[in-house]
């Protein structure tokens, strides 16, 4: 197949027969069998147009009456072998394509840009090949997302984004259940670990990212010892026990995650003012019959109940204790939140097994860590050293509830609004993008769109995308498992990609030195 | 069965004769209590001695105490601690073991890449005892990672695991030490005898126990003791499958007096007067006195403060020992550098930047260019300790190379960078004849 600008013996798949700057219509070459999402290229002199198939229709040069009559003859057995003469010339398929990119060629240098013109009328189109994407440059801190895809065909072209840009400007992963979003998150985390300069906080609600003895996970990363910290109630040997002292949790960490009445919020604030870090113990110790609390008896009772629920506390003869042992009212776990914040600052992936704690509990822990991090990064910003610190990002599953601010402002909506100034970003994962406020959606630099059958959701995401995805509705609806469209403010066009299976990625290993690292014999150890 | 669990004796850490006496009498008292209470054996979870080859007088005193106990047919089980362990030379622990005074538990063997520490059975009780010794800079973490957990799980009986490593989960807010997560401890033991952390700690299960030190004669530990931190050891009554019954035996090695004086805004004379008055009036007889003086004098120098006199007054009034902390005492006449930061590296960087240019050669020019960066590299090179298995010669050679590289001086014979070399050599003479580091000269230990 020829891939240059000239038109020679190329296998053409169609020819432009009508259209405008928003959509071109090709007459499809017989047998080309283009599919929705296929990438085709129209070569003109010194410029080529990369287009995506967005709609397929029939075309014919035969009068509709004759077509219907012929169909009747065949179906009713009047003339079962009836065929039109010159069928291949007179009956065809029309392929509607959306111009994605215009690539100009000057002195051997290719410059891509959003289409500003349309190809010459009657230009021929061919299938896109790997060489058509040679203008794609490997970014400095490469985060591999997947291979460029033409319909269901994966091209040998890696699509990577610059980690710094990607993670600082927030990412939205929109997908319905079962379309491969967990796999995508694992791929992103694997890539982040390769650099060791991105701190990623992940509350893994299904405990599916770390890996087990029988399945691959982030633990299998060649840099796992340096770049991964795993916290769990039941950690594997050597990983961290999830034990958080209640003194590390501030009432602020609960706000916006759990619903409180104004009176409850005021009481929490009062407790914090009076007792500082010991606010929770002080609340639990309040005697509701005490004269000073009599008026607020109901509020105190409700607060105690909520706090006990969030932290899974139960009252025993010896006082309150956490039923699952995650939170401690004594002397354990005072540094856990600091450790997590430090690990993020050190560019590590901090993975918290959220499978055995409630979603709200996980969010409260994440809030505490991010509050700490904001404090630190605020300090670095003031002293002018922020840019030397690791870019941090938090992976937030089922994001809409928090980002919509249903229970008021919280640290996650703060990150969405102003995290970029503090080098703290968000990877929001949801199947309900429509619930996220438009101003927050607009603030998200990169949208990774996976299959979604809900038209409302497709519309919401398309409307907020960096590129015009108005004609992509059917393509998005038809995306298969692992297929995605990446629309980013850092990309000149919406890139169709196929995200690799994590197991394949983990099996191969990516990045310089990884194969060599595997080949090294283990050093002989000396124990004492 | 009944056993005692001690840790972090740090024998030989103190140099003051009276404190030495206190140290040895505390040890003697602890073992006497063990005998009186009829313990079957004693566990010492590391750092019996403050260094791997301590003063022989200290060793003699300890051996006498230990021997008296073991002569009754009972054993003392120990692991190395981070202080009394040496990867390259014999530790006093090895000598005591060879003499039959103590038994070191957890001697390692490797099976299929996994660490299998030796499991000993106590003859009197049948208790199975094993563990992992401590090493400097918490290097024993690797041993925990490689532990053959299944092998240890299968061992039956009342099992005790002895270790000298801090648990990350037990750190107080702001407390920084390296260690392991509690998850790194092998499962299924009836008792985990910990050491290394200088305070009493018992986890929620009541099986993971740190008794803290018996006696503390220096620094922050001394201050904590004076301020009331409990010091002693545990006597544990236990049987298989039953939660051990713990009894903390508080030794109260000494009574203390704690005094903090803020010198801010005072003249040297005023501070002297205040100190004299306090030293005369305080009831220090038979007590350890901890005096902390901080703040910025309005006039006079720190050397004008008559700490010698205060020491004499207190000694006359019968004080056992004065621990004086005047590190934070400043005068306006000293150019103080204050740096705040989240990490040691950050603070160091800021101080280097602040101090850059303060040392100049004869020509009035800075001794090296980019002083802050050079200082950072130099500190990093000097921080790098001798590696395991590295000979002294190799170590000094490496250090020499690293230091030269940090200073931008090439090895002798190399032409490039000679200018820098000359400048540094000249600076050496400017700074009172400080010589460049050379092979064979041992750097001063920290």
C-alpha cells in the first residue's frame, strides 16, 4: 500500500462525491466494506486529510419505484433471479466521514492541525496506515494509553500522552460497566509507576489493582518496590497495614462526603475548636445528659451515630473501638496519613484496598490524605518550589456524587476547580458524566470515552469534549470492550485507541531497562 | 510458663561514673526481680550493648549479672540490635554466646531463596523461640520480606518471635523512624517480643509488645524518663492459645528534675543570676537533673554563661547527674540561620544556600563555585556508609573518589579541574590547615 501524498496504485476504498467541511461523503469502492470508526486518508498535494467513518448509507442510481418493484419480484418469487444490469456501478454504499485532521507536508516535515479546508472534490480515499501517524511525537514523560485504532483494526502506532500534562489537567474516564475501565486504570497506573514521578492515590474499591498470587497486578511491575505502596486491612507480607488514627482525620474530611445538617456541622466545628485533633474522642465522650449539651442532645446523638457508622466504631466495656480495626482511638496509625501524603509527594502510587471498608470510609481517608497534601503543596507554592514536586493525581471512582457537590464542597471538587495550580489532578471515572456539573466537565483536559449505551451520557461527554464529537454518537455507542476515543486539549484530533489488556502489558513490560532488569540474576543475600 | 521480656539495655552508653553505676544497678535489679519472680527465661530483644565492642568493664558487669541468672539453669535469649551488631566484625553478643552466657535466636539459613531463622526450643518450658536480628539503618527489613512464613506457620507449640525493628503503625504523629509494617511479622506466634523503640507499646491483640529500655542515660530518652515515661520490662505469663498476661515491671531507674529556662531577651548576667538562684534552691539530691536553656540572649555571649558553676552547685547539693541542653541557646552576636522545611534535604538545601559565600579564600572570593550545590553533593558523598562486604581500603578509596568528584577535583595526575583543586587546597590552609581527605584517614564517626 502506498502511503505518500501521490496517488498511484493505492488500494482505494472510496472517492469523495459530496460533503462539506463538517462531513464528507464517499462513494465506497465495491468490496471495501468500511466500518463505523474506520480511519481513511485522502491524499492531496502536500496535504492529507485523516477522516473517521461516522455513518454508512446506501446509494443507488436506480429510480426508487424500480428498486421496490424488483424487490417485490424477488421476494414474491415472480422473478427470483432478477438483477440490475451494471449493478456495481449503479448500486453502492455511501460512507460519511468526519475530517479529523489535516496533515500538511513541507520539506519532509509533517504538520498536523485541525481541518481548515476540505480535500479536492472527487479525491480518492484509502485506509489509514501506521505511516500516516508518523507526525506523532513521543512525549517527554510518556504515558502509553493504547494503540491507534481504525474501526476494529489496531494499527501498530502507539498513542502516548505527556504524563505531566495529562495528569495535571484532569482526566475523565467515561464508560459503562464492562467496557474495560478498570483495565484502562490499571494500564495508566502501570505507566505512571514506570516514571516514578507521578504520585497517584487510588481507592481500589474492588481490590483488583494490586494483583493476587494467581493474577497479575501492579505488584508485578518491575519498579513496584520503589513506586508502589499498598495499604490493606489484610496486606500481604511487607505491604502496609491500613491503620489510621482518628486524630489524623479532621471534621473537614467528612464534609462533602457525608451529609450533615447545619447544626451537626456547627457542632463538629465547635468540637474541633475545643479539642483539636481529639475531636472524635471528645464527641464520643460527650454525656448527652450534661447540662451544657442538653439543648443539642439530638444533634449529638445523630453525630455520634454518623461518626460511629463512618469509622465502624462500637461501644465496648473498655470504651469505643473500631470493629474492623482500620481506625484507632489509641496510639496506632498516627503517621499513616502523613506517610501516604509523603509517598504521593515522592511520586509513588498509593493503593488503598477499599474492598473491606465502606465507600464513605475510603473517601474520608482519601480526603484526609489530600487535605494534607494540599497543605504541603500550598507551602511549596508559596516558597516557589512547587514545580520540583511530583505531580499528584487521585483516581476517583463513581465521581459524580462528589464532584456534583451533593453534600457540599469537598476536597475532590476543590481539586477539579483549582488542583492544577497545586499540581494535584483528578482521574474521575464514571458512567454518569451528565451528573457532573458542566463547569467541572469543561475543566477536565482529557476525556477517555469508552462504550456507553446511554444516549444522555454520550451527549454530555460529547458536548464537553475538546474536539467536536457531535457526529461520534453512534461510534461511541458501538465501542467494544477496550476501545476508546481520547479527546484531549493536548491532542489535535480525537484519537481512537485500543487499550491493551493489562495482562499483556504486564507480561511484556515496557520502558527502558525493564527487560534487562528481568535478566539480572538476583543478588546473593546475606542474613544475620 | 513465665518469662521476662526486656530490650534496649544500651549498656555502656553513658560515660558519667554515677550514671554508669545507675545503669549497672538497674540491670542488676531487673535480673534480681526475674529470679525472685521465678521466670523461666529472659528475652532481650536487641541492643544489650550500645556498641558492638563495648568497654570491657561494662561487659564484665553485665556478664556477672547474666551468669548469676543462667547458673540457675535458665536461659537468656537474645537477638542482635542495631547498636550491638556489626556486619564485618565480631559482636560482643557472639562472644557472650560462645561463652554460654546468652543464646542468640533466629540464626539464619536460606532454603529456596527464603529465609528460615533457626527455631530453638527452651528446655524448661518447651517454648519455641525464633526471630530476626536488628541491623543498622533497619536493613533487616529485607529479612522480613524473605521470611519463609509457611515454614514458621507449621511449627507447633507456644511460639515466640523476637525482633529488633520498629513497627510503622506505632509511630506517633511526627515521629520518624524506618521499620516494618505489622503485616511483615510472621503469622501464628503467641508472642512477639519487640525491641528498638524506646517506649512501652502493646498492640490491640496484646501479643505484640515493646517494653522500651530499662535505663536511659542520654538525650531525648533521658528527658522522656525525667518527664515520667515508664522504664522497665515485662513479665509474661502465657500458655499456648491463651492471650498472654502481661505485667509491666517499672524500675524507675532514677528520680528526675526537669527545668526549662527561656533566655530570650535576658542579658548573660541576668541569665547567670537566674540559673544560680534556681540551682541553689532546687531539691536535686539523689536526682538526675535535666536543664534545658534556650532562646536568644539580648547581650553577652553563650560562653559567658557559667554552666560549670551550675554543675558544681548541683553536685554539691547531691544531684546524681546534670544533663545540660543548651543547643538552642543563641546570642544576637551569632548570625543565626533558621530554615524550615518538610524534609531534612530541604532544610539542608536552604541552610547551604543561606551560608553560601560566608567562607572565603585569601583573595576574598568564595572557595568553590556554586557552593550550595557542591555542599549538597559533598554531604551526600560523606553520608554514604561503608557497604556490607566492602573492605576499608575500598571504602576509603570510594569515599575519596566521591568527595573529589563532589568538589570537582580530579584524581592526582589528571589535568582538568586543577584550578578547583588548588582553590580547595588553599582554602584548607585558610581554614586552619584542614587537609583534603586522603586514603587511610578515617573520617570521624557520627
